[in-house]
C-alpha cells in the first residue's frame, strides 16, 4: 500500500529529539535518523532494518542514535547480547578488537542498535545477525548487501533514499532492487504483514515511489559470458558442436540483440553529458588539460595524500576549534566559528557555527578560495560541540568578537607547480578542474559502453570462438584439444585466469619466499575502487618491482587483443595491496597493517581470504614444485588472527569449478 504524507503528516515526525522551525512556520524536510527511530518505537514498528547506501553513513547513523540517548533493550537482553558477543568473538585478540572499535560496537548492541555492511569483519556481522535473529537488536542500519543471502526478516524496512551512487553517478533503484529490500519486511508467523517506509525527499516525487513499489515488471540481465577457464573446460568436456549448441541456447544470447538498443540510448546520454562537462572545463585563460597534466607530473614522485595539491584543503587542514573564518554558502554567507574538525579520506571536514546559530558541515568544496582566519574565540570550558547549549554559547561569543574585515577574493595559488600557468588567473579554476575530472570519468564510461555495444552486436558463440582464437594463439589449445598449459588453465578459477596462468608459465612467480609471493599474487585479487587516487605502490626490492612491471605489460598486451576482438576486457592487475599482503604474510600485527593503510577491517579480511584462495590454487597448478610449496606456505601464513577468526576461507569463483553437463545446462539454459 502506498501512502502520501501531507505537509502536516511529514511534520508529525518531529519528536522530542527532533528539529524545530523558526517563527512557528512549517517546512517540509526529511526526518533525521534519530527521529525515524523514535517514531518507529512509538508506533511499535520495531525491529526494523534501515537501508542506507553508504558504509560510513551506516556507522554514523548507529553512533548518532547512541549519542542521542536511544536505548531499546532491557537488562536481560543486554546480558544475552554480552553472551553472544563474547562467544562469537572469542577467537579475536583484545588488541585486534580494539582496532576494530569493539567498545563502540558493543555499546551500540547493548542499546539495541547496530550497523551491518561489508566494511565490517565477518565475526562482527555474525554477532549482529545472531542478536537480530533473537530479537535483541531493534534497529540495524545496513547497506543493500543485507538484502541478499541472509535470513534477517524484520517488522519494518526503512529505505533512506531511492537513489544510490554507483561510483560514477546516482541511479534510481529498479523495481527489482526495491522488491529485494522491502522483501525483508514481515516475520513469518509473527507479523500479519510487513511495513516498508521510504523517507520523503524533495528530489523524488511520490508518484515515482508509488510506481516503483507497484511495478510487477523486472528486467533480468544475464551476466553470462565465455571466459578463458570456461572455454578450456568446454574443450575438455564437449565436442565443438555440442559446446556451440549449449552457448546458443543461453539466456545471454537471447538478450544480446535487445540490449544493443538500450546501450546505444545510454551512450547518447553519456556523450551529451561528456560534451557539457568538457565545455564547463574550458578556460579562457589557457589549456586546462595541460595544466592538469603538469599537476599530475609535479605530484608523480610523491605518495598521495588527501588535499595534497589543493590549497583550499591545505588551509582547511590547519584550522582548529575556535578559529573564525568567512564562508560564502548561500544564505549562510558570513563569519563562522570552527567547533570541531574531522579527518576523512576525502579531506578535512569542519563543523562550524554561524552568528545566526546555524550548525554547518563544510569541506573543501564549500570554499571558493583558501579560507583566511579572521581571528579566534575561546571555546566554552566544557567542550561538547554536539550539545545545543555549547553551540549557542559559541554563537554568542562569535557575535561579540572583534575580528578582521571580510577578506577580498583572491586568485587560488597552486602549490604543486614550480612555475606559473595562465589558468591560475581563472576565478572559476576550482569548478573547471572539478568538471574536467568528471569529464575524464564520463569519457571512460563512454568507452566502456562503446565496447559493450560492439560486443553485444555479436553472438555468444562468436565471442566463444574469439576466446578460443586467443587461447590457440597463446598455446593453450591445439585444434580442439587442450595443451599442457590449457590443462593448467582449466583448473584455475579466477576473473584473471589467463593472466595468472601466463604469469606462472613465464616463471614470474618462481623463486620467491612466501611473504613476497603473497604480495605479488595480491595484484590479481585487489581492486582500488575509491574515487581518490591510490597511494604509490611499494615493493620489497627491485626484482619484485621488475616482475610487477612484466605482469602489467602482459595484462596490457592481453587487453589490447581483447579490445581488438570486441571482448570484455579483463580487470588489470593492481599493486596497491602488495605492501599490506607482504606485511601480513611476514607476521605484521593487524593493528599496524590496518591503521597504517586506513583500510576497513572487513575489506582487509575479504581481500586476504580471496588471496588465500588463489594461493591455494597456485599450490596445486604451478608447474614448479618449489613455487607450489611457497604458495602453500604463503596461504598458511596469511590464515591467522582475525582472518582465521572470520571462519573458513570461502572460494569465490565466477564459474563452476567443474563444468559438467548438468551444471552448464543450469547456467546457460535448458
């Protein structure tokens, strides 16, 4: 049932912990997460799963609710939560628990509050799942991964927004995704029906929400494609005629032609977006791309750090509580006092109070030039920036403070270049650089879509023939028969299967100690997904660096061939995780590894488990006995501490381990 909230209905969400409006006027606004939990408790709609499409925001929501004084458990329930947590986390050492933020985690659990996302280590997620299943946890802030593969039904499901960031742009949930999330609402044998809530936002009209909720049309996309490992197993198991017949019966083949039209439409939209961004990035003062190239070259030898080449971020990093700056943020323009700072991967975030008592959260994107300190004021002795009385006192002191005059606009200096570039005189330089960076990402998207259009224009069987052509040229098949290298490929299950086996054939993984081998093999399992640039890769010695360059060159050659043949390009290797894998395999402590690299515990454990899986495969298929032994020792060295406590290693393959007729029929269709 879809229901529309009127202005009056929306404002009823305001509770004791909520926000008021000025001068008695009513303004529509999305309720805060604290207000939502309060209302759910009042309406007896708990337990609930609150879907937020951001790991960090899930963590922040849980912390905010705890700090707001929300307590949803009894003393008996808290005792049971303690029992579950102690039993399931007994295998993790105290120092490692401290690094993982166990104290905060347990305090939230005791209050009946929890976060659940892929950035958490598996034992922490298991504790949340166990407590929720017993009805001890009343509200879980989770990403969409909770909607798949875990039996955690709730009375109510809350969806924070109907849009999520895909890594390139914001996309609206499909009807299938909406159904997957809301399908968690309603506990069998307990609730007569489940309840789903989508929070109001001015950017999503009610009619759109109702349309998605009422939709009964779900578009299925086949992810099936011929891989090198699959091709090798088809050659080993079937005749050529049988293999081609099976592939032509696949659902992927059925969809291929229809998808071309949709991809062409998407390509047109992205090309228009690229043209618009390119125009926005053009500067009348000079070549913006030449300027960006010089910036990259100037920063090339140094390790990346957030805000390193941005004078605005550098100035923000120096600000401290009590500093007063001038902000130019719409109706909030004027003086503002810094009350707290927080370092994040994207740069420093500021909490400021304006003279109008407005609390604002600012980052580098909110300043047109480096903020100048107009002066400073003393903070109240009882430092509690989250409290309203503290904020009112700061605003009062700001009003009375004698400060410098408002600064005049200044040209943004560039700290990364030794010389002067004409575009530095452009008053809109920051906006143009941002548009240029966005245009670069959209251009990559355009090329990817073009490749997909080219690939979809061919049949699945023809793609299979092209894969066979590569395997034949590289010596993996001879006619319709596997060579010795082909037998090795048929037993290697990984998205970079051919690249890994070719690396083994060329001896690039031979004569390495276990820790070094673990580091080098990690280039096949790790992928840097952040929008920020990765740190410079670290290598234990020049020999390993040389081997890495050879692997990267192999990958480049293979991708060039794949592109020429219209195949989906394999993911290139990534050396970002090499230092972490090397350190962990060499016996470094969990705290030292994770804290030094600013890596979440869940990402660390997941990547190490994938690395162990691949090393165990190498310990079986490597042609050199010494390499097999080193891979086995490396896997053993990695499987310790929090990794071992996170259960047995799960093998994650894109294709079946053995392609039997029954399995393949299930994959490609009867």
